[in-house]
C-alpha cells in the first residue's frame, strides 16, 4: 500500500470510531434519535404493562426482528460475494484499468481493499445478529410482563424501564450495523482514488450526523406527545 492509501485507511477508521463515540456522548446531553427513541420506548413499555391485550406489542417486536434478519442475511450474501471477488482480483484490476485508464491499482491493492470491506460486513453481521437476539430478549420480557394494574407503581416503572433498556440496546446494535453499511459505501471510492475515499468518508459521516441530530424524523418524534 502507498502512503496515501495508509493515510486514507487511518482517516476512515478515525472518523468511523470518532463519530460513534461522539454520537454516543452527544446523545446524553442533546436531543437526537437515540435519546428520543429511548424516551418513547420507556413510555411504550409503561403502556404495555397497563394493557390486557399485548398482541400489538409482540407484533411490533416481531416486525423489527424480520427487518434485522433481512439485513443480517444481506450481510452474509455480500461477504460471500466479496470472498469470491478476492479470488478474481486480477480480473477486477483489469476491469478498473479499462474503465479508468492509467489507474494505479495492483492486484494486491485491490485484495487489501476487498479485505477491508469483508471486515466491515463481518462487523455489521455480528451487530445485526446481536440486535436480533436482544429483540428476542425484549419479546420474552413483554411475554413475561405482569399485569400493571395489580403491582405497585414503583415496581411497574422499574419493570418498564428495564424492558425498555433491553429493547433500546437492541436498537443501538442495529444502529451500529447500519452505520457499518453506510461506511462501506465510502470504501467503494477507495478503488478509484484515496483522496476521493477520504472525501466520501467525510460525506457519509455528515449524512449520518444530519439524520441523527437534525432530521425531519427527529422533529416529528419530538412533537409526538
């Protein structure tokens, strides 16, 4: 790898990890999707405990599990495709030379970039499957929930808060997996130029920041009382 390739890779990792830490810390003091959804999940669990029929609550969790299963399956398929592309790196190098004449890409460089993408999707797969399991834990807590009209208010709030926290952690794992998918898009530019790779990484981070902290969806969630 050339020096500019190494700089681009470090830039990519620093922005990815840095934004994750920044968003986690900022969510504690600033309104964002994570903090707003945490409050909404807590209210959801309080309402669930007071309901006799909880079929709708179970159906919501089941729908989330189906969505995450799709992402996990897609990640596996992409990993399989990338591993197949590793064995065809020379042909891929020839294709890139034909599309962009004079592009300084060796077979080894392409293989290393494909390995990075494999690592990203492996990380995403583990996050999706962990989110899937945590939603299953949340579903078990909903199924085992006591009748909220027959327990003390303090116990009611404690159970609702703990159940909401489990579901909230599942949402965080899903978010980490989705961020990995977003970041993987910027690595496509690395096959063309490392400077373009660094620029697209910044662009992806800005898009994620706008959606998490300044999106219309966040405003709509905030206005729902």
